[in-house]
């Protein structure tokens, strides 16, 4: 069985993203996996990496705990809405502050490629969008999940699945919600 960390990158705990992540977690627990959850909207931290990598910015307690949870996890699951082609700012701030050199990666002397300190972990990405899925096909792809996948890869985390649910500008029908929940249940890591 695996240790699975669920990361909700939507500030609203009553969102569709939250519901889908909860469904994933329930199914994972039913299968015997251990789960933990981070709801970014509940954390207290400065989104801004104010000194860049030029100085040390102390981590708030919620971010220290998040790093502990990431190290504990074998598998991470990110759930978020796509806003303006990308994930919400709270996820970018979380990544900037948590996935730091010395924790997620480490530059090597005389080498352009860093050591990937989170190597061996895997991830799934679950996204919701008001636009139809076909919209991203004509607009050059879905930037948010691809960008997150590249960030995770840089740190050694392999993305298994990227799931996008589109046409959610209105509350989905019960039938559509059940279909989405079923797809999430089927995607839970074995």
C-alpha cells in the first residue's frame, strides 16, 4: 500500500475540485492506502518568495508540515481549477515556497542538471475548467497541468495521470458529476 498526499489547490473547500479530491481519497482509503490532505486555502503562509534564492526566507509552520507530508508520500495528487490557462496563484506560491533547493532539488557544481531529491515519487493531476476540453486542443494544449508536470519532473516526481474535466462553467448535472466521480475512482493508484 502507498502513502498518498492529496493537495487541494482551490481556495474553496466546497468546490468541484475539492469534491473530486475527496472522492479520490475515499477510494484510496477503501483500497488500503494511507492518505493525508493539504488544503492550500487553509494554510497560513506568504505566497511570495520574497528573496528569490538569494537569501533564506524562513518557512511558516504550515509549510514545514507540508514538506514533511511530501517526504512521507509515495504518491501526490493535485486537484485544481484552471484559471487563465494555468493553476491558481496559491499553488504557484506553494511551489515557490515549498519545493526549494535542498528539499526538492539540488544544483551540482559544474553541471547544468540538478539532483532530483524527490525521485521515486509519482503524481496525478486532476483539473477542472469552465471551458470545454476541446478548447485546449485548439489553443495549443492545457498549460496548467503541463507546467505542473514539468515542475514535478524537475524534482524527480513522475506524473502518471492528468485528468481534465471541462465545460464546468455551470454546476454539473448529477449525471455528469457521477461520471466525473467514477473516472476519478478508476484513476486511483493501485
